[in-house]
């Protein structure tokens, strides 16, 4: 029981909010009010993961979603390399440029533009987070406007893996920079970096 979220529908479109990746192996359902948020990641939009139930915070059915397990593995490896114990109840929040669920980005952009101002964002974005890892890819004129709210956020340790230089850069990426997604990423560099800051 590792991945949890809250799915809701707006204007016949599904949105995934308050997504959490728990780092411990535990058979119990975590308490939504408890736990320790150790970091957040920012992707484009939710893909193929599906709800088990709508309109309540519940276990997530990953489907073909590989990003969430990849993120979990990186943080678990970071703790292992650092020789540190994962805090009880530790989780990583998953934020998105927009929260509409569609694996095909073209279809997702079309839908989010249609829903417009009614589209919800995750309330937890208002929380201050020490570590935020950006995974939103490169320049895309259709979605760059969604990056602005994260570029203005108060983040102590933002970072991304720059696809051009193949290095970790410790700041929020600009809209033109390529903040590499977890797919095909050089994981050792991420593991070692996380080990140094966790």
C-alpha cells in the first residue's frame, strides 16, 4: 500500500489530486492527516494511473504508470546511500502542471483548455516544501503557462536533471530548459544527489 490519491471529476474530466508516494513497506492504510512529507516532485500531468474510488482519498491503481515507482525507488535509494533510516510515515507529494488525467498529452492539453478556470489544482501546493524535484520535460508553448506558479513558489531546495548538460541543477527550471522525466534518466546521479540532501 504505497500510492494514494484523491480523484474527482469536473466537466466530465477526471482530475487526480493529493497524490502521495509512501516510502515504507506497510500493509496499513496511512492516515491522510499524518505522515511526514519529505519532498515533492512536479510532472506534466497525471497519466494512466486510475482511481479505485472517486471523490475520496484512496489507494491508487498504477496501471502502466512508471513515474511514481521510479520516484519512489530514487528516494529509497537516496536514503540507502546516505545510510539513513526512512522516517516513519515518509511520503513524497506528486504535483503536476495540471491535474487532468490523460496519458496522451495532446488530448490532455485540449481537455484542460476546454475545462479552463474550473480545473482544480492540488491544495498542498500552498505548503512550503524543502525539496522539490522538477520532472516536467522541456519547452512546450501549450503548457509553459502552467509553470509560472511553481517558478514563483518558495522552495528551499529546488532541483532538476538538465537534459542538455546531463547534470543536476539546483534551482527551478526556466520554461525553456529540459527538466528530465524519470524515464531513461541516469539514476545514479539522482540517487547520490538525494543522498546528499535527505
